[in-house]
């Protein structure tokens, strides 16, 4: 009966290996090696005619299963080292326990699939199952009610598992089409990196004042909610939170200035700007309703627009290795009306200073010091100037 179940396990892996190999999935070899060890075990017992001798057959089977477990557990370790850190950067909407638990279950099946049928050889199989259940319950209790299950560690044990936080001290200024100020505000921007980040953010700041960015008034008035984006992939993927606060100190800022406007076609108008500053910056270009960006000199081709907060805009990241000269930027806009006299575009220029501790104000430093030792903070200072043209 036990050997029949072994054959059933082999058929399971074979039915998995064949179609995956047919579709060219190379990781199939992981399962194929598991199947190979079992076939080698069966070949040895068949050649030696030990298949009807329980002890000898079992000895050969266990010897090959040691190799199977060594093979499988190395992938268990590899996948855990890969996916556990990734789960700490997956945002607050996904529960990483599902991912890690699924990997653990799959790897356990991979390592012990040929060992499970051996339970049928035990005289007291139910007693063994009960004892294993007790150990599982003890592990669950330790994980839930002691520090053993706490997911974060600082570097005191030389094996840190940190909670990551990106905290940005932000100054935002708003300008009209004449260059006059429409207002300004400032505060601290937090990015939600993992499932527990929000509790930490609300714990160190005033919970009543911490607001999800998408709930701010600026989402109704400004391009991309007035968030100082420096990476659309990261910041669009994760939730961001805003805490009002005093203005930061930033001595170098990238600026944009319109120098010329000309009608180059019946429905196409070209705006020429000068971009000054040699610091990492980003530009968000959002055309007004009825207007479309159809050309620029930033790249050979116009990149697709990105959507955020139900708004379409083009995002450009500008980096510098060495100080450079002012940069002339031209943008071509197509408007529906032949005699379009309204505004064409919202342009936001974001200057980001990373690890610029000399720019950290006392309020920013005090906020960063509230984080525990097992939190890894990436501080930055950002200045965002939002223009309409």
C-alpha cells in the first residue's frame, strides 16, 4: 500500500513536470530532480530485488530522501531570503503572510512529499499526528504572544530585519500663469512600505493630523495631488500620508521659467522653457482638458502618459553627475479650439535632496528620532513648485 502511494506521488510530479517542460519553463528542473531521486531509489530496490523486504527497501528509500531534502531545503532557504525582504516593500494592501505561508507550504510539500506516505508504516500514526499538532500550537502561541514572533530586529544581533520608511520634508509653492504666487504649504510626506507602516506613522505623529494623500484638498486642485514624485513606480504603488508642518530648509532648487510661446500650427502651440539647476529633479507635465502634449525635445519620442488620481500626465526624472548649464525645454501642445486662449498645461518641478542632513530642521530631526531602532529611515528634503501656463 505504501509503495503504491509512492507511485502516486511520482505520477503527481510527472504530471507537473511534463506540461511545464512543454511550455519551456526552466524551473521545472527543481521538481524533476525530486522525481529523479525517487526513480533512482526504485531502480536500486528493483535491481536488488528488495521491493518485498520492508527494512531494506525502506533503508534505500530514506537514503535517497536525504538527498531529496537537501535539494529541496536549499530552495526553501533561497526563496525565503528572496521573498521575505520583498514582502517588506509590498505596501499595506497586501498581506505578506499569505505569500510567505504559501511558499512555506509549497517547499514543505517539495521536501516531504515522498516521506508522508511512510506514516502508514507507523503503529501509532494518530499519536504522532497529535504530538505534531501540539508542537504546531506551541509555535503559534510563541509567535503571537512573545517577542519571538516580532518581525523586526535592529542591528544589535548583526542580523537586522528592519521596517523601512521614506520620510520627506516638503515645501510646496503654487504659481499662476503670470508667475505670481497662489500660495504655499509645507509638511512631512510618509510612504507606506509594508502592512504595519501606518500604525508606526500614526504612532509617532499626531494621528488626527496624519491624512492619506488622496484625501487632501490638493487632489482636487493640483496635478497629481501635489505629491513630490521622484519615482512613479514606487510612489504610485504605495499609499502616501501627509502631516502638516513647518517649512524645510533648501538652499538649491531646480527652477523652470517660460521664455517663449509661439503658434507653430493651426492647432499646435509651442512653449519654450529654461530649466536651471543641477540637482536630481523630476518634472510632471499635465495638459489641461482639451489640450494634448504632442511633442517635446526631452527625448526622441514622446513617452506615454501616466495616470494618477484620474489625471493623465507625463513624468520625467532628471539626474546629474556634474553641474550643468541651463537647459532649454520645448513642449508642443495640440488644442481642440483653433483660437484657444486658455491655459495649456500644469507643470510641477520637484527638487529632491537625499540624505542632506544639513537641511534637516529641528522639527524634522525630532520626528526622525521618534522612530524605533528597528526602523530604517530614508530621509529627504523636497521642494515642489507647481506652475500653470
